[in-house]
C-alpha cells in the first residue's frame, strides 16, 4: 500500500454538465454543493488551485499547516498537497483549478512552479489581502468567471491573461509581506532552491546528505546552505528533514503500516532515531500525532 491510496480528486469530478477541461471556475458556494461528497475528508488534487474567500470564517489546513480564513484570504495549492477545511455557514468566495498544461502550453517560458507560492513546499500558502488588494483581486476573479462562461473568441487567451495578473499581483504582494522569502533572494538563488527541492522530492526517502544534493547541482555544500538560508531561512538539512517528516505525517494518516515500517521506508533504519527527528521537527511523537489527527 502506498500514498497513491490517499483520495486524489481529479479536475473532471467538478465539471458537472461540462465536457472534460483543463480549467474549472466556480463560486465557493456552488463548488461545495457540487463537490460535497468528495470534500468531506482530507484529500489531494492533481491540479493547481487558487481560492479567494470574500466572506465568512474558518480553518484551512494544508499539509498539516493550519491557516485562519477570513474575508480577503487567498490560498494557493499545488498538485499532491493534502488539505481539508472547516467553514462557517456564511462562507463565500471564488476558486479556479487548472492542470499545468492549460497554462504552460500557452506560456512556454513561464511554468506555474516558478511562482513562489506554487514552487516551494516551504512557502506560505495563504496571502491575506487588505481591502484595496481584495477589491483589485475580486475584479479579476469576476472577470475570469464571466469569461469562463462565455463563448467569445480567444476565450482561453483572455482567461490565461487574467490568471497571470492574479499570480503576478500575488507574487508582488507576497514579496511585500514576506520580503525575507522573495526580495532578499535573487532570482538565481530562488531558481537554485527550486532545483534543490526538485531533487529532494525525488530522493528524500533514500538520501539525507547535503553533499549528495550539492553534487547533483554541481555546487558546494556550503553554497547550497547559503541558498537555503537566503530563500527560506533554513539549512539544507532542515529542508530535507522537513520534507521527509511531512511524508511521514501523510503516511501515518493514510497508510495501514506500522510505525517501524514507515520509518524504514523513509530511510531511517533505527526507529528510535526516527522518533527523535519527528519530535524535534513537529513538536510531538508519531504516536501523539496519530492521536491528534487520525479519526
């Protein structure tokens, strides 16, 4: 049994009455009605998601990170992330989903992962908009909704331009709110950091050594640490460890395997060492985590 057994929602599940598409737009209220049977438990997506809340409150949990919801909360999620939410009855907002090809076939030189909120598991997934920012973003969402339901010529091109405006504005707003994550890191450093995360994604269960990843990137371990410290204020070891423990949490939640088996699959031959790393990273033992999260 693998993590593939965790419920993965595909974009066509929400396309009621429509032919399959790489893009989906909805009000939050309608989305909750259409997708209610799929949204009761924590789940993953195979698409990129952008969600704007305009009214109501709640909690949105993304990969075990809890975020408060209020008017002006704007969320970004990448494929593979696990999320769930608890929403007030008066919740309102808008959301859109897209598969990578929908965007990247048009913008050949602009990948969705190049936007910081899609590109790094260490980047915040919530942007809290002020009144002016909410008004500006809401107008783009409403224009996108109108275009989504239209049959006008060059429809996709216009929708893509509206999406890009939302993503670019959000990147700029993030850079003001989290200047230590964006502004202080040169584009070169951020690109290198994304490369590092890509390699970590591929090898984290087997390789925990900084030297291994530095060698893949043809840089020194010292320089790799400088990159991670600049971009996310963490050592390269911290990034590797946190990614591994995130996977451990997902496995503890959704797989029917013993703690010892999970530790071994993640590259920890000594279970006691795995427990120490888990506790240091998340502030609780694996057993305490299970008691807190697993229903």
